[in-house]
C-alpha cells in the first residue's frame, strides 16, 4: 500500500496524524505530511485506512499494491 496527501485539498484538520501517528506528522503550518517514503508497512495498514476514512477533505490517497 502506498499513501500520499493531496496538499491542495488538505485543510490542516489534523485527524490524520491524530489517528495514524506512525504515518503522518504535521508540517510547520499544521498540514498533513507522510512520515516516510510513503510506503505503508503491513502492520500500519489499519492506521492508514483509518486516516483515509476520516479525512474530511479526502486529501489522503491510498493505493493498494498487489
């Protein structure tokens, strides 16, 4: 699974880094940014999905890899 954030849509609500602290951090302005190379380890997949489902702006994009 890969994760990315559409920075044009993010409004800085902070739900992503509150729900998935291992995957997201706020930037200097409080907007969401992934914490690493944007590949989600299997053990953090539930956090990624939780953040994706709770983003009010639909700024988080998950891509399932097969």
